[in-house]
C-alpha cells in the first residue's frame, strides 16, 4: 500500500516554496550594498585600545622621553600606534622640552610618528612654539615640519615656512620664508 499526500498538502508546500523565494528576492533587493572589492580596504581594527596611558621611552638606562595620552590604540599585525591628546616631555632629567599634540600616528618598527592637529611646544627659558603638524624620528630625536611654524622666547619671535628641531642638541633650523623680530631689553 502506498501513501500519497493529499492535494491540499501539495498546494501548501508549493505556496510555502513560492513565499520563500519571494522573501529571498526581497531580502536581496533590500540588503545594504556590499563593499566594492576594488575600493580601498578599511584599516584593520586595532587589537588594543588603552585609555589614560603613561609613556616612558628609554635609551639604555636613561629615560629620554616621558609622556601620556588620553587614548592609545595599537595594531599588533601592522605595529601601528595612534594616540589622542598626547603630552610628550623630552629630557625630563635635564632641560625638559614639552610637546602637546592632539593626534599622533606612528609605527613601532619605524620608530617614528606623525603629529597633527596643532602642536604646541614649551621649552626652557620661556621658549614657546606652534605648528599645525610635524614628523618625529625616534632614533635621531629630530622633529621636522613643512608647514608654518612660530617660535617665541624672551626678546625674540620667529616665523618660518618649515623647521627641523634636534632634541638632542636643542637646536632649531628654519626653512622657507623666515621672519625674525628681535626685541632688545627695555630701558
């Protein structure tokens, strides 16, 4: 004896199959666009995000830089680091120079960083400076910038189109159009 599905069950199976296809077509049409494989890939998500970070950089046993950042991310696969609201202090045991940068992007293998967002510098003897962006090279302790820089100190002010600052020598070199205002002591 054979079993056969009644005609009513055949119609229900056929109707549910049609409904499934209709739902699949509707979902496909309403689904968000898939990323274009030819488009630039998004940067990889960092493996670590740290808040309220304290930074210490050593050269041998000597601390050559102290710092802190409100937020720091690290991507282990690319070795890239980003930081927000960074405060860096070079030569904390000697004549400290402070640098504040809203944004920092660097690479641990290259031991360098690009700082941006409006940098502010404070140094010994009333030295103060500002520039929109700079690059810092860790091994040489040299910062360079190709945008407008202004520097003020007791009795002088300098503006230039670019700069090079050697933190080891505490020396500035200015590039581009340089304007200097020297003020003598007041009588």
